[in-house]
């Protein structure tokens, strides 16, 4: 598609008008746009630009997982899942039909790729989990068939430099756990853990992270009696995963992020999840991170125990294609 070919040449322009379109609330940079449109295993992605008088004034990015078994073996044979990953129009050219044209093209492309359900945001190469609730009016999307889910989705944030020491304390009940950065030699062990405990998106994203050349030590692991029972992923300012994705510009730097995070079914209920979180936060704190985000969660009360406060809420919006 010609727009895919010309996209990179217009990254700066797209980033500039996207910042304006989102009123500076989202940190849309050329680097973020480039990194989130890299090829991804099994994912079909396309980009469409809107033009006015020879200038790029809008963009939509769509993706489809056409073989759902690649995302989750339990979904083998399921219809492809689609995402409108990103859509923005220069405010100076809004209400001129560009947004409608882009969204109509996106839905047509997703239908052509067999998608029956489409999420706004929340894609594999995520720009945001959903529509930022503080952006207000969603009628542009609801008039075109999107409906808001009752799922809650929040980012929570904390300044780790002011967090209480208890935030980083390993619970006494988990004192036998060994928490450490993942080493290259341990990659097969963590992959086996994912296949056993979290065979869906978290497993897929770990495999893609390694394929992208991600630094293994960005994952922290938890072992008990020598066996792997937990993990969390960290993102630093020099990580392969773009930290701008978490839109942290209002937080003090240095920045860092934590998540996904999980422990095996076998050890749940024994404070190992709390230990895993404390271990990840300790690593961020020791690296000098101040502004920290835990993204895309509904566990508000749990993270509040670690001094995390509500930071940004997203509306989860979906279109069931007919």
C-alpha cells in the first residue's frame, strides 16, 4: 500500500499533529510510532494516511491476528481479532470528513481480513489500552458502531523516590523466594513457564520481545525451591520496548514501568505475587527510577498498598462487525 511506503517519511508530522489531537495527554513521538509499527509475528498491520493540499493531516493504524492459535492455542479456529490501534486527525483539519474516511477504511480492511470483533486500542503493538476517558466525548466512535465495555482499565502511578520502604519489602511468608533478573540462559525456562501458566498473550508477547532483540534482564523472575513460579516485566528508558507507550510525561524522571506480572497457580494465595511486585519495584528503585507506571489494570486496591494512585482511565470500546 503506498501509504505504508510513505509513512516513515512523515513520522514527525504525524507525531506533531497527534500530540495536538490528544491535547498533549499522550506522548506520541516519532520513535513510538516507528517502534509500534514494526513487523510482529503472525500479525497483519496496515497504515492509511489522510491528505489535504499535499499535506498529511490524519492517520489510522490497524492490525489483525489472522491465526488466533498463534496468540493463544486455546483460540485455534477462532475468527481473527482486529484492532484500530491508532487514529488521529490534525485539529486544524477536523470536522472535514478525514476521520470518518479513515475509520471507514479501517473497518473495511478489518472485514477483508476476516475480523468479526474490533477493539479500539489494546492491540499487540499497543499505543494505549483504550480510549482515554479524560478526552471526553466518544460520540465520533459510538455513532459509527463502537460500544463501551463495562470493563475497568486504569494506569496507576507512583513516585518511587517518595514511596515508603514497605513498598519494597518482601513478605516474610515469601522469604524463601529467589527474585532476580532473567539471564539469557534462563529464557527457555521462562518460556516453558509461560506455556504452562500463561499460554496466551503474555507468552506471545515474551516470544516477540525476544525476537525484537529485547534485553532478557528486563524480565524479573521468581524461583521457589529452584523452580520458576513468577515473573514481571520492567521497562526502562533504554529498553527496546518504547517507554513513551505509557505516556508518563507528567511524572518525574527518570521513568520506569512495571507489568505484566504473574505467579503460577500453584503458589497463589501465599504472598508470592506481592513478593514478585516488591522485587520488581526494588529493581526500578535501585536503578534510580522516580515516575513509575503500572498499566492496564483493574487491581486498584492491590496496587494502592504499594503507594500507587490512579493516573489515567481508559474506556474499552469494541465493534462487533456484521
